[in-house]
């Protein structure tokens, strides 16, 4: 027999699933409150959908029952295959569970302690990642501000040294800055927590993708029409072309805010529901009693759940539809624990309290992250405007120096000036706006976590702001710089 765990169970994969591990242990605890035997618990867990954790219990059940090794022995055998790392969380869980089975201790007591420990470990690890996130975000500030002045300084030095390939050097500078910033954002994506917010639905995802394609197509059509007509400067065209992305971006932000509000109300509902259900014993009567209170945006979904239950819909299917209606991953994880506990005759009061505690802790940690990312968003917007302002000023100075050298002979043997062609700079400026907008938007979304669809809002916002900044800088500085510098050149002649 070949165990499926031999395929992939690295420590790095488990670290990405800390939240899943917490809910898996809560799932096991909910089953154990029904005073089931260890074999039944492992069999039920083997049919769950918790990735590597479910596969470990599935292999344990096959070895323990199918191959008659015994449950304790099979758990230890699978633990040896999971990882050679002593501190591997799944390995530790399997080894300790095997000892509990061998000694005949109470399963609910063991899993209650494991749940408290895993939740505390998850919180500590998340806090550590938040501190690391603050450090990396500060480094991104520095990288972003340095990159803008580096490109400007490189272009000016190229002009002063009289290099024949000044345009090519500018292109290389942009590519280097773009690649370095993109790699840094990718490192941030790897290291930062990934908070899955939405409970995926194919129909919703398809509709959203269609809206994104329509917005991109509309923006591209507008941009091409403006380029052909040459009615506006290139720097403004790129902002106008990105503006249609506001539509899917705002829809995604609205969806994200709705899910966040549902997550805030869910712990209160599920705790109240568990307490009443443990008393009355009937799910329909419990939901009737629960609905006497108001649970904000989740209220209408609870009413739908009650109607399904009273119309003889299976409770497990009813909770699945409840999760789909809410569209929240946290709600779906909590409902799966509650539904399984109902099936196995678990203590609903204890299960509801534990699910509520987990959701509250996760909401608290994500709120801390949101506070940090909000500060980062404000700073990035300011830095983005300043960066594009520098690019706009550099564009104007390049144009003025090109006119100055064309009309006045300033070249000597010491400093053979070779400015960048203004027409080339006009073409490169929209690329600068687009590049900085996209990279900064992705960095913002990586810092925020949650629903990644909202990145389109930030791309549109930063694109429009950057485009307007470069155009405004060109208009505001045009009269002053041309008058002062070009008139000075005329006087010199």
C-alpha cells in the first residue's frame, strides 16, 4: 500500500494552513463532544475536506481498520510518514492522539486542550507575521521613493555626459526598477499572511470576470480612440483608459465590506444559536428563538436557513446553502464544524462557544492587519503622487533642455550634452504611470489581504491620480520653467 501523504506534506505547506489546522481541531473537538469512539472519530474526519489533515486521518483509518494494525499504531505510522521534523504540528497531533487512544483517555478533554493550544499558537504566529509585515512595508516605502529619484538622476547624468544611447539607458533603468519592485512585492506575497475572505462561488466569479473583461475592453477602446485622434496628451490617455476599472473594483470593495460585516456578526449568532439548541433540542425551534434577536446583515440568511429546515431540507445541506448565501470563508468553516457536531450528537453549547471564540480571535487579528494596511495605503497614495510628480517634472525639464540645446550652442569639450528626445519621453511617461500604478496596487492588496479582486480599484485610483499629476505638473511648470530658462538662453546668446 502506498500512502497518499508521501506525495506532499512539507512544513512550509502546513505553515500556510495554520487557520485550516485550527478549524480541523475544532472539527475533531466538536465530534468528540458526542462521546464517540476513536475509530468513529477518525472515520468521520477522514471524509472531511481539510486537505493534508484529512488525508492523514484517511490513511490512519485505512491502516487501522482496513489493514487491522489498530488505531493507535496506525496513527503513529502515519505520523512517521508525515514529516521528519519534530515540531511539525500534524505529526505532533497524530502522536499525541495515538497516546490518548492507547491510554483510553477522554477524547473531548484532549481535543479541547489541543484547540486552545492551536488557537494560541496561530495567534502568536500571526502577530509575528504582522511585525514582519510592518518592516517590509517600510522597506517598500524606501524602495519606491528611491526608485523615482534614481531614474531621474540617471537620466540627468546621461544627458550631461553626452551618452549616445540616453533613451536606451532610460529604458534599462525603468526595466530594472520595475523588476526589482516586482520581486520585492512577490517576496511580500510569500511572507505575508493570506487571509481568505470569500467563500468561492463559480457563478459569482464568472460574473465578476465578465465585468472585468468588459471594463478592460472599454478602457482599451477609449485609449485607442484617443491615441488615434491625438485629442489629449499621452499621460492623460493612460489615466482615462484605466478609469473603467473603477466599476469592478468598487463592486469588489462593496463585496469585501459586506463579508467583513457578516464576519463581525457571525460569532454572536452562532454562540446564541448553540446555547438555545442545546436547551430545546429542535433546530427549527432554536432558529425561531434566535430570530427574536437582530443579527444585522446576517439576519436574512438565518431566516432562509430556518425556512429550509422547516421545509425538511437536510440540515447539512441547509448549512451549506447558508454558507453560500453569506459568501464568507469564516462562516463556511464555522458552519461545517456546527453541522458535523449536530450529525454526531455533539454538545452544541460548547461547540457554538468554541466556534465563536475562534471567529472572534481571527477577526481581531485581521482588524490589526487592516489598521496597518490602512496606514500603508495612505502613504502609498502620497508617495505615488510625489513619484509621478517627479517623473512629470523630469519630462518637462527634458523638453526644455532639448529646446535650449536646439537653439543655443552650449556644447563644449568638457560637457557634451545629449538630452533625451521629448517625443520619446512623451511615450515613456504613460508606461511609467502604468508600471508604478500596477506595482503599487498589488503591493497594497498584498498588505491588506482579503479579497484580491479589489486590486482593480487601486489600479484605477492610482492610475487616474498619477495621470492627473503628470499632466498638472507639465501645465503648472510649463510657463515658469520655459520663461525662466529659455529666456535666460536668449539673453546668453
